[in-house]
C-alpha cells in the first residue's frame, strides 16, 4: 500500500464524517493490510523530571502557570530510571519512554539524558524521550546515544493552537520535528482530543500529521485527562466515538504508522477499548501511571488482552542479533 502525503482536508473530512461503522470497518480493513491482526505494541512511560514547566499548555498538570497541586520533582537518578526500565521489560514492554517537564533540555541536562539513553538501550528496550523542543545538535547527540524515537506532539490544529498554548507556536513544534527527522530518529507525534476544539480542528490535526514530509512512525491520540487547577479542568467531555473516529481516520490516512491509544484510557470501558482496536489502534501505554496521572495497570491490561485475544508485539531483533543469527545459519 502506498503512503500518501498529499491528503486534502476535505478528503479527510469526508472520511471522518462517514457513518461510524463504515469508518471503523474501513479502518480495520486497512489495518489488516498493513499490520498483523490482534497485535498491540506496548510501551511504558516514566517521568524523569516532574512539574514546574515554564510552558503554559492549558491541559497539563505540570505547567508552572497553574496550581494543579502536583508535587514537583527534580531530575531523578539514572539508576532509578534503569530500575524502572527493567521492571517495564519484565512486564512485557518493548519501548521505554522518558518524559521531562522542560521547555527544552539545557546543555547541562544533556550528559544526564545521553547516559540514560545508552543504559536503557543496553537493556534491550527501544528508547523514546519527550523533553520539549530540541535543536539540531541535541537531536543528533540523542540519536548517536541510541535514542530510537522522539515524542513531540502537534496536539491540535494550527488554528486552535494558540487557544491552548501561548508560550510557543505550532511552527516551533514543526521545527523540532524537522530536526528529529533529519537526525535519523523515528518520530512519535500526535495530539489530544477533548480540549474544547471542534471537529474541524481534529481534522486539521490529522491533516497536519499525515502531510508531514514523512509520516510519524507512531501517532499517539490522547483524550484529555482533566486536571483540577488547569484552565481545562471543567471542559465538556468529548464523546468517546469522536476519539475513536480520530483513531480510525489516523489509521486510514497513515496506514503504516502505529496508532497509539494514549492518555484517557482509564476512562474507557473494555468494549470502548475493543472498538478503538477495531478502529486500528495498535499500541498503548501500560503501567499504573502515565507521566503524572493514573493509567490502567498491567493486571487490568492482561485481563483485557486475554478477553479480546490480543497478542503483545514482541521486541524486534537488534541488528547485532540478526548478524549473529546469519553467522550461525
Ligand atoms: N513536555 C514535553 C512536551 O510537551 O512535548 C513532553 C511531555 S507532555 C506531558 C507529552 C504530551 O502528553 C503532550 O503533548 C500532550 O499531548 C499529552 N498530555 C499532557 N497532559 C495531558 C492531559 N492532561 N491529558 C491528555 N494528554 C495530555
Ligand atoms: C503522549 O502523547 N502521551 C503521553 C506521552 N506522549 C508522553 C503522555 C500522556 C500524559 C498524560 C497526562 C499525565 O500523566 O501527566
Ligand atoms: Fe510542559 Fe509538556 Fe506539560 Fe506543556 S505538556 S506544560 S511542555 S510538560
């Protein structure tokens, strides 16, 4: 199947507005042409520096602009990160995603994050980080240390962006994505629904992601987790079918990308989650916690996977393992 980067907004709108079951059916057909059925990739998240973020993202528990009652934490020790990464590996995760509440990493933070990447990678996990904006040199150093993915979300449409964040622009976001891509790392970029945006904004976000020069390998679709004390604490809850429509459209227009059922899963029933998998979601975050908010724990997920007959995607063999296999064949 060829990947199209020339999607028009009105084509995406047409897909989005189909009868729900037609949309989900089409998404599942495309899913099965591009991925093994009934298989989900599992990642684990860890916050390596929590709270006091200078950015003013209106949804976020970690912004210093709001009083969310979150307890801030300085950078955690690399040894602690490794302990958590080992637990994630034992629990079946194949990717470990480390997040820091920074506008961007300072130069003094670079040795810390580079050491962490090397050590997590050495455990045999795929590595992912989300540290805010990067410059080209930081992206290259992270890639050289062994970082596989960088997460940097576009979050919402270009038009709605300034309603949600005023301390940076949509173009700032695109610039970091450009640096990440040209460093050779894989891109993880998606957004949040339920921010009070309208359908056109959700379509706009999906359009931006699908028309990037190379589509992101991983696309998290978060549903707002309302945080007391933030400006979006009381925003009207978005109907879950809108979230699932976004997942289905993302699957259709980005057929080779992993579509991640992300924040907000705690509020979903098992049957809602089954519908999201039917719509083409094939990755998720496992573990008791996302970055600062609760998540469906691994026990709950194990039961869900058993109930639905879902397999967890196995780690891909490393280049080193492949060359050893070839030598012994
Ligand atoms: N500080 C970095 C940044 O913003 O790029 C990385 C961490 S940030 C927490 C990563 C993503 O989590 C955000 O881009 C947003 O999509 C999502 N997120 C944050 N708070 C959320 C919330 N309350 N509900 C749902 N998604 C949220
Ligand atoms: C993403 O898109 N979602 C994850 C990950 N990338 C870093 C984070 C979700 C955070 C949810 C709110 C919290 O736990 O603070
Ligand atoms: Fe900071 Fe990221 Fe939260 Fe925005 S989403 S306030 S950049 S931690």
